[in-house]
């Protein structure tokens, strides 16, 4: 199967998954979340006002019609206005996406690069005192709460040493990247490297124990050549898979950073929306995050062929 046919088939298979996600979100927010008309009307309201709000939101119609309206909102990128600020939800998503990506992209690049590099080095000295110390340090680092790291980093690097601002954001991209973002980026990378290093080390060690590595050593290849050209090429597939599956979790981790560092990104907007029961924003972020996850999974499947020519599209 060629790449075009594979992509078309995967996109066709994605539609039922996307429909299931939208149905689940619709059910949660319409049946479990309660009647939004009562939320918007306030604690003291008359039935006429509640009926008017229900009509404006379209929730006075049948569930089938409401679900169809929800589907159109997803594909037209039009979720109406925020219930708390009256700002267009589409505008909120577009303006808050920049700060989130300013944190997320450097975090992903640095975390993946450092974790892979350290994993190769530790795997190379497997069984030694260095290996044990690094693994023990990773276990200790993983045992401490993320909130503790935030408090300590803000106190040490912000208040005590004064190297970075503790809170703030500006309209200039470069100012944000090199002045406001470094501390939360360093914090996120510091926290995420430990579990990734342990996992990637296991991937590398699994490849080192294969017969092709012993054969390469018997042929006289250097250890560096074996690790970089053979071991890492085969270990790259599970590493790429782990990076792709960690994207939703990274979004959740950035929520805390954006709140505690006062960064106007999607994470802080979602937390504010949850506190205000602002359903349009929550629904939009939930659905689009699911769509991004599916798109990334598709991209990773295509990358498998580039990483390992033996992989075929089926």
C-alpha cells in the first residue's frame, strides 16, 4: 500500500473515532453537566429568562438537532461566545495558543533531546555506579510533586537569586521567549526528563541485547557507531511513539505552569473556564485537543516508515 492510500484509509478510519469523541463530549456537557441556561441565568431568575436563554443557545431543541449544531461548531470553528467574557471562543483559542506553544515547543525539543542523550550515555555505562546513581536520582525526582518544584523554583530562581521573573507576559515574542518563558521551560524540562530518561534507557538496553549488536561488535565497529547508527535507529520508533503519546499530558502540565506563572495561554484559560462553568471554551479545547492527538498519531505512523524502511503501510 502506498502512502496516499494509507493516508486516505487512516483518515477514513479517524472519522468514527472523532465522531465518538464529539458524542462523548456532547453527552458529558448536556446530560451530566446540567442545564447551562440555569448557569447563565444566575441564582435568582424567572422562567421566562431561562426559556429565552435556552432558545438562544439552541438547547430547547431535540438532542439530535443539538448534536448536529455541535458538529457544525467543531468543523466551522465557531463555538459562539464565552459565557463569562462574551468574547468569541475562536478568538480566545487563537490568541491563547501562541503563549502555550511558546512554552510547549521548547519543552518538547529540550526534554526529548536531553532524555535521549542521557539515556544513550547511561545505557553505555550500564551496571556501573554512574548508572545506579542516575537511576536513583530519577526515581527521587519522580517522587516529588510538581507543585513542590514550582514553589522551589520560583523561590530560588525568582525571589532569592532574581535570575528570572516569577510572573508576567508581554506582547513581544522574543521578550517572552528569552525573559518570561525560560524559568517555566527549565522547570518543565527538569521535571519531565527523569521519567523519559528511565523509559528511553530501557528502549536502548533492549536493542543492545539483540544479536545484531554482537554481530556489529564482532565486525570491529566502534561502540559509538553501533549506538548511533544501529541501536538508536531501532530504538527511535518507541521513542517517537512515547513523545507523541505524551503531548496531551504535556498540555495538562502546562496548565499548572500557566496558572502559577500568570501566562495567558490555553491552560490558564481552561482553568478559568472551569471555575466559571464556561462550557463553550471547555468543549472547544477538549475536542480540538483530541483532534490534535489523532493528527499526531497519524504523523507518527507515517514517520515509522522513514525511521525504519522495513515498516510497510498496511
